[in-house]
C-alpha cells in the first residue's frame, strides 16, 4: 500500500505547505535525508491556537496541535520530494511553549509521534526530543520538525 493510499484509508488529507514566516525554506534534502524547518499548527494559513501549554492551552489541545504541526511537516516533505519517497521517519523534535511548572511535553508531542505510527507503521518509529520552551514564534503552543529518510 502506498503512503497516499494509507492517508486516504485514514481519512487524512495533507494540507498545503505552510508559508515560511521568516527567511528559510520549509524543507531541505541532503543525500537521502530531508530536514524540515520547524512547523507550527497552521490551518488554512492561520495559526490554530496561541498561548502556553498548561495555561491558555490545555495539554489535550496541544496534543492535537502537535498532530497538525506534524501534518504540516509531512506536507513540506511531500512538496519537496514526494510522499512516496519516504522510507522512514528518523527523528522528531517537538517544542512546547510551556507555562511555569508544566512538565508534560512528552505527552503533547505524542500527538505527532502517534500520527507517524498511524500513517507509516514501523517506518514511523523514530528517535525524539520533546522540549519545553518559554516562547515559540507567533505565540504558537507547539512546533514540530522532522528528519526523514527518503529514497
């Protein structure tokens, strides 16, 4: 089954690539690896939420936003090299704008990790960092970046 077929089976439609908010490109290929820039939870060109997790944004909401950011990252890979060239998700780095005392970053970034498992199965198993930060661009609650092996 192709990755596109798997997305269709799951009822998932990849969004358009989010426009960069500064001087960078959404993804770069080097050899057999694609590195994405950090992707925010944009939906239809608008940031889906702002605020810190554990204050203005609940952990459950933030987990959904991490999933959205992860879809945006996959869209960036697709636009650069094509969805079907994905061999595996190698590494996920997730940043969570965290209220003071919030320590649930791993559960928030599971929104991205679980999505990759749903879509790519064993090829979605990856190394990961889930990092709490004071602020993210545009006040976003989460940001996700990927390293992806491609054929």
